[in-house]
C-alpha cells in the first residue's frame, strides 16, 4: 500500500476560503454606499477600485495556492500521514490498525465542487481528529474503503464480497417537520417571536431590539435540528451503525458498537402521543459537530428504536429485552423496575410515577424527567464513577439519588429520588461490580 506524497484537490482552499472573497465584496459595498451607480461602473474611482480589488484577489489566490501546495498526504501499510500549513507547519499521522472508523463530510462548498473530507476516528478517543480535506467525492469513498480493507489496494487483488447494509431507520421529511413543531421550546419561541413581531408592526419600536436576536437564535436552533434530521438514515454495519444526514452540509458517521459508553432515549411531551423518540449516545472518539452527544436517531418510532438498540446494546442482561425496553421508555414497575416511593410525590408531582431504575446483569437502566422523559442505559463496565445526590428536602423524606458517570459525552445514568436505603444498596453493589470488572 506504500504511496508517494500526494496533494489534495486544487479547489480545496475555496471550500472554506470563499468567505474571504465575500468579505472583500462586503467591505467594498459598505465603503461605496454614497457612490452613484455611474461612479461604480465608470470614472476614475472605478479604476482604483478595480486595481485594489485585483491586488487583493491576487494576494488571496497566492495564499490559496501555497495552502494547497503544502497540504499533502501519504498512505503506507501502517500509517496515514497528513502535512499542512505554510508558516506554521502541521504534521499529523494515524496508525491504520488504530483507525476505528472513517467519516465522510461534505460542507456546502464541498458539495458544490463535488469534494469531500475524510475524518479519521482513532482508537484512543482523542478529540484531535485527523482530517484530510478535500478530495473528489468518489476518490474519498475509494480511499476510505481501501484503508478499511473493503477494497483491494491493487487491481489484481480479489475484491471481497460486501453484504448490503440493512437499513435500521429513516426519518421522513413530514415526521421531521412535525417533530420540530411539537417541541415545547420551539413552540414557545415561535409564539414569542410572533407576539413581538405583531407588537412591532403595531408601532412598538422598542421590541425590535429583542425581536432580532430572538429570531436569529430560534432560526439557528431550528436549522440545526433540520440539518441533523434531513435525509437521515441509519444502516447496520459489521462494527455497529453508520448514520448519514445533512441539508447544506452532509455528514456520515460510523458508530462502533464496542465504543458506545451510554445511550439515552428521549421522549418530549407531545412526541409521546405519537410514540416518537430520540436516541443519543456517548461514543469515544466520535463527536457530533454541535453537541457532545451523537444522535443516532433524531426522531423515530419504537420499532426503529428497538432495532438500533439491538445493535448498539445487544445484551441488556435480561431475557425479555423488548418488553424491558418498552417499560424503560414508558413507566411502571413491571419486569423488576424499582420506582420512586409515594413520599417523592410532593417533590416531583408530575414525574415521580415515571422515575425508576433497573440494574440488570449487564446494564443500569434509569428513567427520569417530567415534560421530557428520558431513559438512560449505562453498561456496568462503562461506569467511570458514581455520585450521591441528596438535598435537605430529600433527606427529610429519606430519598436520595445516584449519578453514574461515563466517558464520551454528557449522558449519565440518574437514579432520581429513590428510597435512601435502596440507593445505598445500589451504590454498594455497583462499587463491587467496578472492583470485579
């Protein structure tokens, strides 16, 4: 597999560098607002404008050229190397036997130019991801398959048979849009924006200062939710699940099941009426662009959740896994779940019946939340530490909580407002498991 040093695609600097050109055009426009149209298209001012813009463009192109010229990569039998930088040189490498997955990303500029970026997920879980940007899309897929052993490095080598990856989940556009409207924060935000807009139209000029940042913040949140669910698919692969999504910027993530540290299933208030859930995971070395947790299903029904759980966490430590999963995302004390006692009702009047936990032979399952209900799944061998939670009101009612911490994100197990003695017994049993693992 030894190769000489190769350069990335010549158009790579323009994928993100086009913002510099747009910035120059904006500066030009702001500094010529007082000019007439005739002055912009003719006369001595046009000469100096064209001269200055041409000089700036030449400088930008020179910078782009050197940025492309000094960005090179090399693939050997054991490593992949990426060198970049003009003034400050950067040399990164990754061992091929430590590469867990290679994700493919296409920002908007890259999609327009038909390019793609490779992101190497290495086994040490480092957040400093090795990136190779940018290659032709077909070349990026070919290089990824070659490194992962899915494609021969030489034409004379036999091509292995690759089974088709079964589709585990897909998010239809109507469901995605409905899920956005049925989220309380977005509903409240839309109502506030509409009320402020009406007040502004009726002559209340002072509300404009609050309307603009609120509308921008709400719009950014809605776009993020749409982008993470647009054309979303989750397919099974040998090592776990491969997800693909994106509106303007497309992403493909590989989620190795062996590196999943914790799983959280979320059901907002109005979603529960339709049987919809969101699934997020803590994964070492694989991060989403927006959050610490990685969404493996933005919105889906119970069947899709069950299929994904069967891959990400195939052993729940119980025989009737499907029934236990159903109880975990709903409520009740069936199948061995231990709920909060009735004396927790004054502290959590809307949630105490839903709260509970189950410690199986392999996993700690915990439920909590009121308007938005959450169920967390933390394998015993993934627990990094525990925390005792007990406020003054809980002490008076002999209630306590236990937090289970793990790596790879901010999902945690949370045994909320359970009996104090039960919490102590659980911590002792869990501590024993941590010592024995």
